[in-house]
C-alpha cells in the first residue's frame, strides 16, 4: 500500500505536515489505526534508529522525526483507545534519584514510543521505590534507568537492587547514560545496557523476546 | 618564571617548566576543600595557575517572570531566573549539593511562536560598558599575582538558546526555518562578541568559549548542520575578539563534552587554540597530539567519569604522568584539569593525588 510506504518515508524524514496528512488520508481510506502505527509509523522510526546508530543522522533529525510521529499519534491514539487496542509491551523510564538530566532519557523514550511500546515516563529524580511501584502498577515489561552523573550511579545500583527484591519475574531492567558501561550493568545486575537511543530499541526488543 | 609566563611558554609551543593546573569544583567539593585546608577556593588552596573574571549582567527575575507569564509560562515560585532568562529549580533534596548541573532546567520560551515575541523580552543590553567595568581591574590583580587571567564565556550560543527554548523545540525551529532559533543564536552571538571584545580590551589571557555539541559516541548534531548554524557564528565571535585584542595574543579555549573529532580541524581553522575537556572515555589525547599537536593545545584530560571518582590515587598519579609525557616527549601543549567540575563522589585522596603529582613534575 503506497500510502503506508509514503508515511514511513515521511516519518523517517521528519516531515511533520506530510506525516499528519498521510495519516489522515489513510484513516479516510479505511486503514485500521493499528496498521497505520505498525506498518507506517513504526517502520519509519526503525529507519531513524538505524540511521542514528550508523551516524547517518543525529539528535536533531531524531527529535524532528519523533515529533512527526507524535503528531500522527494524536490522531490515532483516541481511535486505538476506543477500540481497546493497547501496545503489546509496556516500558517504564526515568532518570534516577538525584539526577535531573533528561535529554538522554527523552531520546530513549521517543525511540521506544516509535517502536510501538507504551511508555510510562516517570521524569527525573525518580526514587527507587517509585520505579518499583510503577513497575508493579503497570506490569512493566521493561524498566529503563538513566543517569548522566557518576554521583547518581549508586542510585542506579540501589534501584536495580530494589526492583530485583520486589520479585517482578517478567520485568527486565535496562540502564544507560554517559558514564554507564556494560561492565557496570553486569556489576549491578541490570538485564540490558544501551549506549545510544538506536541501540536501546534493539536491546529492549531482545529483552521482551522479540528479534531486534 | 611565574604561572602566566609558564602558560604562555606552554601554549606557544616552547618547553614549559610545569603543567598548568586548573581544578574546577562543585560547591560540595569547595566545602570539602575548606574543611581540609581552611580555604574554600581551589585556586588558592592548591595554588593553581589560573584565576577567573566574568561579566556582571543585571539580574531581573521579576521582569522575566512577568514576560514569561505573557507567554503562558508560569515560573515556579522557587525558580531562579538568571540574567538572560535561564530558569532553574533546585532539587527538592539537597543531598547532592546545589551545583548548577544538579538543578532542573525549565524551558520558559518553549511556547514562543514568533520572533516578535522574542524581541519583546527583557534582554540585557550586552553592549553596555557597565557589565564589564570590573574586568580590567580584576585582570590587573590576577596578573600582579603572576597568574593567568581566564574569562569565561562558555554556553556561548547554542546551549543558552536551547536552555531557554528546549532542545527539541530549537531543532524543530531550525527544521521549520521559522526564524526563532536563528534569532536566539544571533542574540547570544552578539552577546558573546560584546563580552569577548570587552575581555580582550581588559587584557585577559584566555577567553573560554564552549557549547556541548558532542555525545559520548559522537557528534550531537551532524557536521553539516554544525557548519551551517554554529561554525559561522563561532567564527564571527573569534574574529571580533581578535580584532579587539590589538595584536596581543589571546588564547581561545573551547569546551565541548563528548567526542567531537569530526569538527576539530574546523575549530582550529576558525581560531580555537585550546580544546577542552578531551574526555579519555571517548577521545584519545595522544591521537589528538599526533594529529593536531602543532596547532592545538589540550586542556583537561583527567577523566571525571572514570579516574577521578573511581580510580585509586596511584591511577590518578599515573594519568598525570601520562599527560606530562605528552608535553615532555611530544611537545604537546597541555594544561591539566579534571574533564568536568569535580563532583561530591570524588575521594579527597584523588584530588590530592592530582594536585600533588602535577606539582611534583618539573620539565628541565
């Protein structure tokens, strides 16, 4: 269906007006909202993620593409909700306690939304207890922890400890941020680590059992 | 030889007597220094080579607060609004101190829809000489003490623009070509020209420009986008500073976190003399010395994501020795510093190791 192909291309190029127009045209032509998301928007953001990982595009292009998708979702989400269609996976994300930086966290959040996940963004300076409560409340498949500062890495460790202690067998924990490494993730018992927003989608998909 | 002469020798490509040292710290670390030494200033406690000057712009939070309300943004009562409208809120708990990067940044201009709205805001007149009146006497004091006078102009244009507008909005503005991002970038370019020229006339040795355009893994924005939007403005600032310096050498120091390898040749081309902070976690100082050592000085180099908080004192000392070897063995122009302000998690023993090892090394 060429309109879907066009929509994918429009999202990937960050063309907000075209993305909204094509979404509207697809709806008018009778396309199902979930097909527009899964076959139009999500593939567009997958292109963006791949280009970002390969350094073919950078943060501005990613932000602009994510905004284009967000505008389209404004049209689609009420229709999806009224049809009772929910994303297959729910992920929780936040910047750990003591850390107020949100750019990296927001980029991951956008890319996860772009991958079709339901994203619960807890914001910044999130206490370990709040992560646990949110993970339980939303039955999260993944909890994502972000930190920019070395001073807040201990809060990440404590959050992982509490999440593990809470006994959430279906919840995986991912971490990331400038000073974070795979070795640190291994050390504190996180299930996954991603160095950038493009990789974060691949890692999340693997953690929920889907091929990246 | 005093610190200023040593710095000039180092950055002119001659043999220096020692590594110029700078130790930027967060307020909690300043408290620690005070508790240990009786002096809160790292510059005084450790007798570092640099001292600092800055412009004094009028801070008018109530005017900004009223202007923001007109735009539909209600700044929280606890918000601190700075001279250029940058708005921050301290965290609810001060367990990690209150340094600038531990505060929540709000984006009061996120709702702006036109350049006309921007023009109506209470921007300081950055050309007014009053803002810079205290600089020359302060520079004289610093020089009398034989130290290097350093004028800070970091957050030169890009960062202040996105602090106000929000990074996503600023990039969307550039994509939409609506003029809003360009107006902000131009305003801060003009501010930096005014300040930079005032600093140059006041006799400073270093003017420190900077905007973070790097991430751990590479550039934040593409090199073509940087070339289009930031490089020409940065070049205009440097050209204006040079024009105001009456032929006297001023070292232009440029800070960007992260890996910015693809644009370093062009930073040199437009007149950057010293690059900071060269995070060892994502850029190799040795490689930069090999590629650009004859034209570019390096500043920083001791990792605050690794060695300073997590290394042993011996590992800190080893890193200092590696940096010293870059000058001794390869003629590199280097000044040593942590790659970011020291956070409260850095052990006192590591701070002492940095200072003591640096001071113990003398080049013959």
